[in-house]
């Protein structure tokens, strides 16, 4: 099949993505089962909805701190213990933790990293101070967001988090904002990879541009953008479109720019290069970002 060229990120690319998404969903359902795939997409959406209150938002900031170097799946496995150890993520209570409290937290069945624990305690103090200025921390976030630029990835909010909190660099700030419902702050690496390989977005596009494209696709089919992103991410992590692609087993190879860009022999050589690279030695959790 010859792929009809389109301009990556164009209105035509949005239409093609919308029509392709059903095939991607079918492929994900075939691999995971429709019920399991739906459960995972619902969970992804729930993890990224607008937080109901400061405690939920602070908990997600702490999750970003603990996920560094481990991935969010590892944090999710300890979510109940972390919530209990950090006083239900009451920032006011956590801000008063002393060395004895930190020792108690370190004895709990959590991810035992004292540097991350202390960072969360320090962040609680800053969080509590900002909340005191605005009634709630989220109230302060809303004020900054009102004058910020969603299409550019919320740069003012990113800088506010990066400069305010410990162990929160730019990437972590964007991940936290994404988990507070700011969709354009961060592009999921797996979702992005699928779109790039299908030739639907340009390689190395800005994260906010990728998210705006996904949002356009979601609007075109009347879906939540997080749901669309979750479907693409599942195809990237459990389907053939992994960092080491399995083009020969991909249901979309006949419409994939990457899959048709070279002969099977050349793809095999390229895949061997990926297998022998440091990426292939990374933990499986890193492959499922």
C-alpha cells in the first residue's frame, strides 16, 4: 500500500489520526482484552483529571518526586502506604514533620528514599505558605494559569513549580501539571512515538504542539484528549510500537511511514542497533514510559 503524503500536524493529519484510532483501539483490545484496556484508560484519565482539592494535588506532586528514576507504576504500587505515611497528603501537617516523623515515614512500607522524603516535607512547607496567600494552593495556581499560555505548554506555571519546590526540575514540573489536568504541559513519550512513526506529527515537535494535535483529534471524534493519549500510549507499550519496534507484527504497518520507510532487511539491521544500544539495557519500566 502506498501512503498518501500529508503534512504532519495538519488538518488532514488530524482526520487521518481520527480514522486510524479505531484500528489502534482494536489492536490494544486484542492484546490486553477489551475490559482490561478500558480499565487502564479509565485509570489514566483519573490520574490526570483536575484534582478535587489541595490534598489530591499535593499527593500528585509527591508522586512525581518519588517516580523520578523509577516510573509512576512503582509509585502506584505503594500509593496507599505513601498516602498514610504523609498524613493523607495534608500539606499543613507534613510541613511540621521533624526528624522523628521522617524516621517513622522511612520505616513505613513505602519507597524508602530519604532524600525524596525530605524533599516532600520541604515542599509541604512551601505549599502551605503559598496556600496561606491564596486560601488554597490551587487558588494560586488558577491565578497564574489565567495569564499563562496553554498552547505554549503553560510556561509560567512550569517556572512557578520549578522555582518553588525541591527536586522539581522542568520535566517534573510539567509532569505534575499534566497530572493536575494541564494537558499541554507534557507529552507522553509513547503516544508521541506512535504519532511520529505514523508520520502524523513532525519528529522533534514541541511537546505542547503534540498535545494540541492530540486535543484536535479528540475534538474531532468527541473524546477526552487523555483517553486518546492513553490509547496511543497503550499501543506503544503493549503493542508493536515500542522503542524497539515490531513492525512485522504491527496491524498498521501498511499505513505507517516508519514501517514502510525501509525494507524488512534494513529494519532488521536498525532493530539490532537498538537492541545493542544502552536503551535495550534499561529496566522494562523505563520502556513503558
